């Protein structure tokens, strides 16, 4: 798990450098508009994830963590970048890419929590096995975004997870939780003003054998 955490840390450094190169460094007091594709759990699934988070909180009070609100649980699929203003043009191109995507629904089981490295180490919910359709969805979307002309940070691998908290300390190691079964049958395009309010869903698409379709 340490090797994976190190890889993620390096990936985040690369992402940050790429964002500055592509979009420039925003002024200190400017809003940051974040755009990304994500898997969003439904109400029942959010309840299960929140229950797992509560058990971790009880088991490891030494984390002294800031716990994520259930309505903000998500899995980032394709990160499109940070912008100094609402990214309307990028969002329209991303919607067009999503509409052309060919990918099937699939089942995914989340079964342990772990910490990533960082100033406030994220406590995250992960899966022992990554389903191949999830990786296919990520790769296919990446190709469609490239064809649509969406400029974005380059990510060489997918590290799927749900962030539960940001702690003062890391977990001592991977910690199993009761398996949470997720039938992934849709994805969404999310706009977020960093540090302000809830996520804004700009579009949601169902997965199926005939390709993704707008809900």
C-alpha cells in the first residue's frame, strides 16, 4: 500500500504542475472552479459508506479528522482541471464526449479503508480488486475527451477511491470494512467551486450496451 500511496503522491504533483502550465496560477483570492467526471453513489449507498466512515471514526479517534459530508461522497473518474472562471466551453466539450462514450454498467465492491500521504492525509474507501469495466470506462472517456479537444492534466493511472475524511494522522495500515456493493450504471459531470457549497451536477449519463445516454 505504501507504493500505491507514493504513486498517488507523485501523480498529484504532476497534476498540480500540469494545471499551472495549462491554466496558469490563479490570484490568491480568486475562486477556483473545478470540473471532473465522477461516479456518484445514490442515497442508499451513501448511507452504507457513511456507516463505514462512522465505524472508522470510532475505531481510530487519533486520526483527528475532518469527515466528509455524505452528499459529497464520490469517485473521481476523469479530472478536467481547475479554472479561474466557470469553465463553460470545457463543460460543453465534456458533455459531447460523454454522449459519444461506449461503456457498460458493472458491479464494484469496496472493502477496505486506507490513508494516502499528504499534509492532511486523506482517509479513503477502496477496493481490493478493480473491475476491468471501471478501467475501460476511464480509458474510453480519456480518449473521447482528447478527441473533443478538452485540455486537461494528464493522468497515467486510475486510483479509484471515496474520500471519507482528512486527518491529522494516517491510519496504521489498510483496514477491512464490511463489503459495500455498488452497481455502477451512471456517471456525472461535476462543477465545484472549491471550498464553497455543494457539487453542481452539469449532466448525468446512464451506462449500457448501446453506449452512455443522457438521463
